[in-house]
C-alpha cells in the first residue's frame, strides 16, 4: 500500500483517481502515522460484506449460547452486578 500525507489530500483528485482507476489502496499519514485509507469503492463494499458475515456469525453464536444456557432479565443482571 502506498501512502500520502494529509496535506497532499488538499488536492484530492489525483489521489482519488489512483484509487478509482488504478485500484490502488492508499494510506493517509498524519505526523508520520497512518490514520486513514483511500481505497477503491469495491474494496470498501467487500469489507462491509465481510463485516456483515462476521456479525451474523456472532449473532448465531450468541443465540446458540442463550438457547443452551438460558438468559436472565436485565433487572436480574443489574441486581447481580450491584446497580
């Protein structure tokens, strides 16, 4: 992944063109530290899909655990932890 400084983003069209047409992933640095990235929209959409898949898997796991071990009410949970 190549990088640019935050200052270079003041004229973003060249950076955006690199992501859009060359399909580059570009890290943005601020004071020498990577703080963000400019990526092709296809990459961002793929990341969103992957996050959705992982979220669904976590939800299925939580439901299975609740089914296997039961649940407690919010009032009981708060009482148990002294609130």
